[in-house]
C-alpha cells in the first residue's frame, strides 16, 4: 500500500511539471530563489529567529518534562503491578505452582446476592 501511495504522488508531481523549455527554466529559477531565501531567513530576520530559538528552548524543556513525567508514571504502575503479583503468591509456594482457581471462597460466597425476577407472559 505504501508503494502505491508513493507511486501516485510521484506520478502526480510528474504530471504537474512543465514540458516547455521556458517554463522549466522559470521553475528552476523560482525553486533556487526560494531555497536561497529560506537559507538566509535568519540573516534577514535576526530578532525573529532569536525569539524563535527562545520559544524552542522553552518548548523543549516542557517536552522533556512531559516525557519524564510519563516515564515515571509508567514505571510506577509497572513496578506496582510487579509488586502486587509478588505479594499475591503465598509464601510457601513458588510462583509457578499457585493455583488461582482454588481460593478460600465457598460456592455460596460466589453466588450473586440477587437475581432478576422472570417476567410473566413473555413480555
């Protein structure tokens, strides 16, 4: 599917390219001028780039804090699950021999406290 999408976009771009020599030269000149202007943007707008760098530094700090927070929360939850599994094992048995189907509840304990009353007349 990925290759089909790539082939579609390449074909679309190829269809949009000009065939006339003059138009091709204009396209090359416009593309090279655009690349030059993008490369020299910070030379022409130093204050804007400086502010952008400051905003990027703040964004990066927030991103690092969020990633650290998510990692800490995930680590605590995983550590909590591991600790709960370790404490669920009876002290005399190794973890592989614990039979979770057998417990201390009787069948009366497992029965629900209430039942839905059947309707009369099938409605």
